[in-house]
C-alpha cells in the first residue's frame, strides 16, 4: 500500500479520522491532515471545519479557509448557551492576552473541546476568522467580528487591529 492510499481497516474509520488529523496538524504534517480531512469532509463538526480551514491557512488559501471558519463559528454558536464573562480574573486575562498575541488561535481545536465547551471554542475561532479576513483584505467583515469581541482580554487586540487598518 502506498503512502497516500487509505485502507478500509478499523484503524482508519471515520471516528478516528478527526483526532488523527488534528494530531497531524499539531506535528506539522499538514499535507496528511489535509488528506484525512478532505477524504470524507465532516460538515457537521466544528473541529473538523476548523482543522480543514487551518490546512488552507497553512497553504495560503485564504479564500478557501474563510468559509470553513465561518461554518465552524456557526456550528459552535448554535451550541452556545448564554454565558457570563469571567469575573475579573487577572490570571485569565494574562493567559488569554498572551494567547492572542502569540496567535495560539492558529492551532487546531479538539472535537471534544468544541462539543463540551462551544463558547470557549467560538472565542478561539473568531480571531482566526478575523486573521483570514484581514489576509484577504475583507476589512469590513473583519471589523464586524472585531467589534463583536467582548471582554478586557480583547482590548489590546482591538487596538492593534484598528492601528493596522
């Protein structure tokens, strides 16, 4: 069997595909992740849409990535119940601000994380979609998403965005 062929064994079942693709992305094996995610696209799982979008981002395919991130965000928002904001936690603010500055949002999200914590996952998807919109020069949509971000952890991010456009 060749490197790029798939087998029908239990090891390559659909339920295994997403976690393996996410592991590939984390290891820098973007081509293999892309193959896994593209072979049988999973349109109902936000983590799968997000991971496939990251493959396109890594290849510079901004126009293909944007709809995937949009789909992931819609799927996550559909699962999100109204949730209060974190109460002035200094630790949370420092960690969230650091993650935003270091563009940690360009890392894949686990399917279980998306399913169990859709609000937190949606907060991770939004900056990626903004990033892709900026790369495409779609400043109006990027601005709308930036304006939708709430909380002190996004204040410096918002300021940098305003300064960059």
